[in-house]
């Protein structure tokens, strides 16, 4: 089960690296506009905030990858960063878009359950 848990944690880290790229580098490009359902004007007005948000997603990914790199001794680090992802996902779903619950919070909850079962 720990292999499956680590695979899910790794996928969540990759997802947050993708968020970093979207928010920091593609925010006002066609792919970013489509991903976040924004107009070019909206994206230009919020580009600095989005880049900041992307940086935070990068920190979440780095924490998860750090936990994975430590093997069995990294469990508490993986749990901490998954909890951060879960809280961010729930908050984002409540304040920005309900789909964030399924894109961010549900995978983090799944990762936490798999770690608990491992």
C-alpha cells in the first residue's frame, strides 16, 4: 500500500508543479486563460497575484517531493504537506470555484487515507 500512497503523493506533487507553471508562466497565455476561464484583461489585472499563488503551489510540490525523497522517515512531512493541500483545496472550493475541491482537496484526502493505511 505504501507504493500506491507514494505514487499518489508524487502525482499530487506533479499536479502542483503544473499549477505553478500555469499560474506563474501561462496565466495570460491561451492555455492559462482556458484553464481558469478568464479574459485576457482579467488575467493581466491579476497576473502578479497569480504568480504569487503559483509560487505557493511550488512550495507544496517541493514539500511533497521532499517527503518522498526521505522514504519511510518522510511520512510526517508528506502528511503535513498533504494537509496543507487539503486545506488550500477546501478554502479554494469555498471561495473561488467548487471544482477546486475535486482537483486539489479530494486527491490530498485520498493521499492521506492511503498513507494512513500503509
